[in-house]
């Protein structure tokens, strides 16, 4: 006898579904015969008819065939390739509702990955943008060729087909213009475009970055080899057609890899860096340097870090994953000392320059991993009172988590770009630490990404307050 539990969804099966919530990747989530179904493009509250596209042991994926009852928050996407590109997952959702759903994604992650009572946690309303378009200061578009025409864009959702993007709605207008003109120059000069299958050709990726406050523009060409034909002509054409370009750089990546940048970088013309301003601070950005992609929201994010740190001038602060020193320098005026580290040596050099440029003498930056450097400092008698972590999407390295539990800084400010790994790390730290609050910040409108600033304190510190 068949029961509801053992009736499995079949591939290509069509069935009705009510969407309950958004998943971490922005897809609608519903339940059919108690099985979880993920539906890209569907919104909470919608009643849809879907067709199963993939069956996994624990869930199914499906596509919308028909929307029977539409969400009142559904809007028309502004981008013509929105459904193909996959870069933005939520253009079809009204912006104020995006902010509410992002807070819910954080709550879901905590419910799934921690043993805490989420109802008792202080999870604040998401801080959004006044204008949630054209905010990205950097684009990295893969290059391809079709019928003699140079294409530049992103690979399609779940495919290796290059989607040519003429005008990206979330990119800054200057990066859109720069990419379009570089494409035309490559086409006009007939410079060989790299082919991933044959591994022949030269140009792999066009990276453009703008200093939003300074207007300075950088063009980086990722090539498969150091030598490429018509290099001088290419440089002079960029200077002629894009007169506001301050920095033209080549990066060489001959590896078969999904990583954009290779190890070798060569300045072709102009400066090696461009300048950017955040609040009262100026930063030098070299081609490979990590820098937040949304400067407007970065100021809000860093101000939340400053509030959460609550410095008095007496604290020793560790800026883990420091990059070019942005967060640490944001806090430096209110700290006794800032120390930071990063695995990219160029970032450390930039951090040192940035600190010196701003006249800070209470900073120290070294290359390396936090979990390796910090224990050595502790042995020498230097222990942080406040530790700021801003890790990649994978979250904190397990060795680093154990280091934090051993060193026990009084306060941990966790800047996260992935609610799932944030929740897992909070659970690991919960033996010694308590979450005071979590503040979501929308760094990437129109996408399912949500950044969080969490104030996490030692339990004995929390108890004494």
C-alpha cells in the first residue's frame, strides 16, 4: 500500500505547489507530498504549477509552468537577460519585500544550523539602499566569440553558455561603458579570444573597476599568456576611446581553472592603482585587491561594525581577513592598536600604504593566516580585546574557530556574506560565546545575497553586564 511518505516525485512530473518561503539562493520553496521542492523565480505566497527538472534524494528542483495565484510583490524584471544570466535572482521581487525576505533567510539558517531559540535572538530589520540599481563598482566578464563578434558576460544559470551582457542593471554605468568599449577594441583589432575547449587564444576576461567617489577607472585584461599581439595598439585605443581610464593592467592566467586571476600582474599604462574614498578614508586599489563591491552600502556596513565594536580607545583590535585594511582603518581612531593579516601579500602592502597615508601609527599588518599568526602573537603576550572577522563564503576555518575559543577575545564582530556558514560558526562558538544581535545589511540588491554584522561576546562578559 502506498503512503504519502513513499510517493516520490518523478522527473518531468507536473504538479501544483504553494510557495512557503525563499531559499538561500533566492528560489521559491514548497512541499509536495512532504518533499521539498525548489523553484527558481517563484515567490512566497504564490500558487504555481511546476514541472520537476531534477530529482535528488532529499529534494527536487522544478520550473514554473504556470502561476495560478501571483504574489502582490511580484514586479517585472528590468534586465532583458535576467532569466538566463543568473547573476540577479530577485529582480522579480519588489525591493522592500526583498529586504524582509533576506532577514527571513538569516532566520532560516539559524533555525537549520543552530540549537538556539531563534525567537529569543535579536535579528534586526535589513538595512537597504535608497537606489538599489547600478551599485557594483567592479565587473568581471568572461570573453567569448560568436560569428566574429566578441561577447562578454557571465555563464548562464547551470550551464556553460556565455550570456552576452550589453548593459548590466546592477553595474555602475562607467564599468558597463568600459566593458562595451574594450569588447569593440578587441573586435576591431582582431585580437585572439581564448577558447576554453581548445585552450587556444589570448583574452579570457575583461575586469573593469571604478572608484565611485573619485571617478577613476581601471581596465584589467586577463590573458592566457604574457605576450599578446597588437598590445601597444590595444593600449593606445583604450586611451583614445576611454580617456578617463587611469590604470590599464594585464594579468596572466594560463591555468585550466575557474579562478579569474593568475599570479602575475603587469601594469601596461598609467598607474598600477586607482583611488577610492569611503567616508573620510581614501584607499589605493590594485588589480587583485579585494574591495567591497558596493561602496554606498559599505559605509553603512562599516558603521555597523563600529557600533558593534563599541571601542573606547583602550582596546587592542584584530582585523582578520583584513584585505587593504578597510575595516581596521575605519576603527583605528577609536582603538589603542589595530593588527591585521591577509593571505594576499599585495593586500597587506596596500593596507600598510593606506594606514601610512592616513597617518595612523597604531596599526600593524602582516601576510598570513589568522590561525597561524595569532597564536604566535598570544605567546609573545599580545591578545586582542576585540576581534573582527570578515571571511569568504566558506566561513571561518575550523582551526581558526578553535583558536578563537582558546584565545577568548572579549568581543567578536562577525561580518558574514553567507548566513549558513555564519550559523554553523555561531553554533561552534556557542560553548563560550553569546550572540547579542545580528544586523542584516543588503550589500547586493536584486540578488539573494545578504551580509550580516553580528555582535558576539564572551559569556562571562555577557553575564557581567
